[in-house]
C-alpha cells in the first residue's frame, strides 16, 4: 500500500513537529547510564530536561511546583520506586 519512502517521509514530518513543540521532561532512574541515554535521545526534542535519581526526588520536584509534559520513570529504584510514586500524596 505505502512504500518505504512514504513511511520515512511521515516519520520525518513527525520529528520536525516534535522539534517545534519543545516540551519538558523528567527522567527518573537510579542508573546513571540510562539517565544519560534518555537525556541524549530527548535533547533533540525538548527545551527542558530534569533528572532525579529516585522516586523521592521526583516527588520533591513535583511538590516544589515543577510541572512536566513527560515523565520517564524506572519501576525498580531505591528509596521510593516508580509504583510507590503513583500512590504518594
């Protein structure tokens, strides 16, 4: 139905739209390498990237008034894990 070029063209359109939108991201992971990988991959599309090493730091950022369009959170972290963050008030 659609050729390979059509898919590539559509992908490029989406990438250009994302570049123009510029959204904020919070990366929550206890693994330094994973945080760096996420930061490098997302830096093309976002104006603001913040990092937390565990769920407690993420919750503290939120409680201090920080808002994010996207949160990438590891499920298995020390102190407060990804699931526990969802139930904190």
